[in-house]
């Protein structure tokens, strides 16, 4: 919406506002803008091609082709103006207008193409072949009929006029620019809708960029400054399109490198999980088995208790290290509940609101709190049923773990000093940041609450 407001407001200011001149004589400025815009378009096309190689979506293929054609229209098109047959302002202008129209139509097709459409691996060659064939066909066509084409726009500018007559170009040229404006504006809405649904950074910047590009085409329909030495203030909108496209491309590159680092970290976590499972867990299991051979009952129970706690910690570490990939907390709570139920022989019920989202660095401490609370309920509280609940309450997120065990006296626990488990849960809750509350009574079960 901001892109639409800026584009419409600047267009209105150019047409009717004070101070701003409509045109400035600047051949070098035209050359600089064309070059910079083409470089940005080719960079974004390269990124779209990379997305095509990874995901093979038709939308990425069409996006790459459209950006290449727009870059070609802004650089190769003017270069062909000299050798083109006919008078200046005829075949050369029609060629550029046709290429730009083809690029904007492909851009709209990319925005509207369903995400489920996939290409074959060989389609990657069409990223370059498509624009090359388009340029060849358009060049051959306008070379053949160039001397019979009408003048599209008068490229000469006389005197010190800075506000030309509007709508003086050929009606077909005006129609092509209005077609491009419609394609850009519809694509801006389509990209924004898709970006909100997929959280795609590049598509999110394409939305406002296409809005500016659409209003730039409206300005070119009023006074086509693309084909002369005069730089119109409407060209600012076109440069705004490429500037936002550059920002989106930079964000895409940053996200790509970030994802590579995350992938490397996750692979290392999986490797550590395998090492722990195949080494520490197996050795602890062996020690627990051998502990049954100890003759002294008290010593045997202490060894078994220590190995059980060590096994629980090691398995928790294996589960935490292996559970990567950004799964939602409700899914991880469900899996954790099933695992703890099998391990302790109790019933664990999970009621988690799927709309409650947490950051990845918060999920781990919350799962550790749940594991500690359920383990305490099963071992010390002799609970048969534990309920895990994840909800929202007055804008805050709340995680509850309730059990039907024999409970304990909180006042006595505070007087004697809380155990390491309660201290650890409190520290993890405060690091969220959040708070930990424990309610219990002898014979009434216990409830652990985390609010953050």
C-alpha cells in the first residue's frame, strides 16, 4: 500500500504540483540509470535462476526471464536504435516498447503462477534461451518492417520546455505502456499476497517495487521519456522499482548465507546426537545392566538411580540435538509427551494450541522444563496421569504441567531448600524471559506453570 501511495502521489505531484520540473536534459543521466537498472535486473534474475535450480518452480523461471528481458530492453534496445531501418523514433522505439511489454507480461505471469507448478530439470536452460529467442524474434521482425512503421514518439526536444504536451505519442505506444502499468500493479498485489503466505523476503520486496514500476509506466504513457535524451521525473519511479528490487536481492543473498550456516549447525547437531547415542547412552545402559549384579541392596539402588538419571539426561540431549528443522512447539510437545509416557509407564496428555508460536531458542528450555516436571511427577510424585497444556492467557503464553501424584508441601520444600530440578526450571523460565510458578499440596498433585 505504501508503494501504491508513493507512486500515485509522486505522479500527481509531477503533473500538478509546484516546484518540480517535469523534465531535465541529461543524456549521461539516462545512460547511468539504464546501466544501473540493467545490472540490478540481471542480479535479481541470477537469484531467481538459483531459486529455480533449488525448487524448480515455474514462477521462478518466468521471473528470471522477465528480468532478463527488461534488462535487455534498457540496454540492447537503445544500442540497436542506430542500425534499425526507418527514421529515429520509429522501429527502435517500437522494439524497446515490445521488449518491455513482453517482460512485464512475463512478470505478471510469474506472480500469478501457482506455487505447485514445477518444471523439469532441463527447463533451467530456458532462463537464457527464452529471452534470447525473444530478442532475436523481435529484432528480426522490426528490422523487416522497420521502414514501414509509423513514428512512435518525437525524440527531439526543443528550447527550454520542461513540461511537454501529454499523450502525444502514438496511441499504440500509449496502450503498450498502460498494459505494462496494469501488469505491474496487478503483480504487486499478487507478490504481496504470496509473500504474506510464504514469508518470502524477495517476493515481499517485489510487491512495493512493482507498485512503483506500474506508476512509472503510467508516467511513460503520459510522456514517454525512455527514448530521448531528456530525463523526466517519472524516471525516478522506474529507478525506485529497481532500487527496491536491489534491496530484495540483497536480503535474498543474506538469507541464503544464513540458511547455509543454519544447515551446517543442524548437521553438526545431528552428528553430536549420533555420537552421544552410540557412545554415552550405550555405555550407561551397560553400566545399568551390570549394576543388577551388586549384592548390597542400598548400593545397588543408588547406582541404578544414578544411571537412570544419567540416561535420562543423555537421552534428553540426544533428543534435543536431533530435533532440528524449526518444528512448531505443539508438535515437539506431543512427541516429548509420547516419549516420556513410554519411558515412565504413565499416561501423558498434551493439549497445545497450534497458534502459539515461539522462537527456536525458546523451544529448548521449555521442553527441558516439561521433561523435568514430568520426570519429577513420575518418580517422586508417583503420578499415573500428567497433563501438558500450552495456551494463551491475557496476551501471555502459558505452559502448564499438571499431575495426579501425591504432591508435596511447598513451604517445607522452601524451608529445606529446593532441589536442583526446581532451581534449574526456574533459571530456564527466567531466561525466556518469563516466570515459573509451582502449586502443590500433599495428596493433591502438582502443577508447574511457565508464563512468558
